[in-house]
C-alpha cells in the first residue's frame, strides 16, 4: 500500500472541517449509494471526491480486483494455513458450488445443507424428539469465537422470525456461573444440544460440553427412568458441527448427528455452513435460506460493481483513510436497533481477529497500522455512557451508525425517537459546538458574563468526527445476510490493502499455551518461567480459592 501517497493526501484533510464539505450541494448524492438491501450515507466522512478517487487508485495499484477474483475462485489465500477462503460459496447457487468446488465436494456441501434442513424439519414436526419421546422445547448451542458469534448475532437480529415453540440458547464463556444460569432454565428431557467446534479441542467448549453432558445424564428424570444405557440419551439429543469426526465420536455423539465444518471456511465466517444449525432451528429453513440469499446478493454486488459504487470497497477505503491517513485508532459500531445489540461484539471478532496483525503475508514487518480497535453498543444506550468521550475528548472516533427505517414493535413513537437519536448523534459528532456558539447560547439563557466564561469551555464539543450511516428499510433475514456479508467483504478488502493474511489468528495461541501452564501451576506444578507476578497470583488463588455453587 502506498502509505506515502496516503499520508500526503491527508495533510489538508487533517485541518479541514467536515461541515465545510457540504458547501458542495451535490455532496449527499455523490457520497451515498445503495444495494438491494442497504443504503450507505458516507457524506459525513472527512473526504473529498478527489481523495476518494486517489484511494480507489491505491486499491487498484495493490491488485484488489485480482485478489477478489482469487478469493471467490478458491485460491489458497490463507497462506499460513494453506487454505482457500470460500465462505461465499456456501451462499451461492449449486452451479457455482460445482464450478468452484468440483462435483464431489459440491455434492458433500449440498448434503450438509440438506442434513441441516432435515434436522430442522424433523424437530419442527416432532419426528426428532428427546429420549423420553417428548418434543424439543429448547436448543443449547455450545461453542466459542467463530463457533458462537455468528449464531449469537443472527439469533438476536432475527428474533422476530423465530419459531415460538423452540427457544435457542448459546453458551460460550467457560465461567461456570454462565452455564449454571442457562441450565437452570432448561429441561434435560426436552433440550437438544449442538456442540460447535471446528477442532473439537477448544478448552472452553469442551469443558462446557462435558458439564452439560453430566447435567443431562445426572438429572432426576434420568435417574428415575432407570435406563441401562445412558449413552443413548446423548446419541438422541446431541449434535455436533466439527471437522474432527473422531473426537466427536469418542465424546459419544452419534455419527449420524455430526455435521461438517469445512477447512476452507474460517470460524468467524462460518454462519453460512452447518454452524448455522441452531439459527436455522430458531428461524426455520426458509428464513435461513433468505439470510444466505441476502449475503449472496451482497457478494454479487461486491464482485461485479465498479469500485466507485461498491459498498464494501468504499467502506473499506474510508476505514483505511480514517486509520492510516487521519490516524484515528478506533471504530465505533453503533446499531440503533435492539435486535442488533450483538453486532458490535460480532464485528470485534471478525474485524480484529482478521486484521489485527503487524506483518505482511510474506512475513515482513508492516510500516503501517492495521485494524482499528472496534467497540460499540446499541443506541441509545451508548449515548448515556461512552459517547461523552466521543463528543468531548480529544480522540476522534469514526463511527458506523446502523438503523432500520421501520421498527418491529407496536411502540411507533419509541422507534421514531430511536431513529431521531441516531441521526442526531451523527450530526452532533460532525457539527460539534464552538466556544462562540456556547457563549451565545448561554447569554441568551440569561447567564452572567462571569458564569459564561466559567461554563463555556465545559460545554463545547469538538465535532469533526466522521461517520457512516447504514440504513435498511426493515431488519429481515435478507438484510441481515447483506449486512454480515458487507462487513466480511469490507474486512477482506482492508486485509488486501494492509497486505495481511486476514484468515489466520495465531495471536490467540500464546494465551492458550500459557493458560495450560498456569492451570498446571494451579495443580501444584512449580513453573519458574512464569513471572513473579503470575506466580504470586496463582499462589493467591491457591490460598483463597473457594468456588461456590448456587445450585
Ligand atoms: O479464538 C480462536 C479460535 O481459534 C477462533 O478462530 C475460533 O473461531 C474459535 O477459537 C473456536 O474454535 P473451534 O471452532 O475449533 O472450537
């Protein structure tokens, strides 16, 4: 990436006011675009047409078009793991699957889709039941990271589409308290369990799965049933999505209940695969297919649209502009929709686990920074918390606002206020309030000159914070699919520009290794290679640990 070109372009932008860019009347037309499900207003970004055109040139110079083709065609772009990156194929028509994956694999993928669809139908019809023959009332999905966030974000986003006869729960955290809280609500006879783990070795998932297994097998009803063969309970009520078939089988899960995870689909991009089973159980097959359709439409937009009108490319380049040219280190994701409350957490993983790197694909140290720190919360809650800092600290925090024109609730006025707040925040972040404006307001309200000079500095707002506003008409499975795919592609484009491998995550390994060593230290194995701080923390734990159970 031509970082020199980028930084020299940024010189004027750094001292420019975004508001002044609106002197150009057509700005809103020139700085907005639509796809079949989403509208993006990026006119509140601190960028001109000329600068954006130069950014697009930079994207072209690094061979973005070729990289997009390589990804969609299945080249092994995940170079450190020697894998293709083909989550897009999972939402494409069968003919595309055949073309990209070849006949045999395409048939396997179709079979897995079929398997998901049949499980959903059989649960709905009551053909698949718990071991006592009762219909399932609950689904408990166990997984973490990419085997969790996609399900979690889509479950809450599409709660209005859910099958009311079935409640779907997700558990990720290894904190036993979280598990206890979930299990208290569940009936072991009518709970279907899905363990999602590509490796089937992830510590948190395996511990949770074992604990749930024990809970199920030691329930009062199982004891009363005097069943001779307890394994049949697991065989009947448990499913797994994994690529480690042997480990799943030795856990006791029926091999007919194992669904595949492909090595060419990364965990954080896997909701389109059988990982989506808990979601499909919640919203039904048609809606699950509509989610994939929405994503496919975004794929087609991304693949075929000129970069100047290409939503993921534009969003990616604006992100690069903010990160590397204007040097803003964070990105706030603020969905003004309770249903999208899990989106900031989901995007933290997809963005930061993908692009939070500092060496190029060939292992060279990069001379630019990569992924921003992503955070956020549903609006308006964030306004009454961290947005104070966004308005008045010296840090500029670029923001993505996400909002639906139509709400889902009967409380029409609430929705209007929600949307008004969303639009108002982007305006306030851009406009700010100068000292002179504050003074004039205070004077008008009757303050004395002495009070005005004391109070005015506290009431000024820096403004000039850039934002995108993403608008959808209604949050539907198709829109949600498009939204997730939009961010997937945006992150991919940024990875290409930053020249990182967006599809590995070696950074999480060291913590896992040290976790194992600390656990041994907690079991009494002395480890002098740990720092004095960690050894003393372990000693403190050993001296005072009393894990209490409220059960
Ligand atoms: O956090 C690291 C990670 O490897 C993620 O990439 C992955 O999604 C998650 O752990 C869970 O892994 P698995 O699906 O193998 O349990």
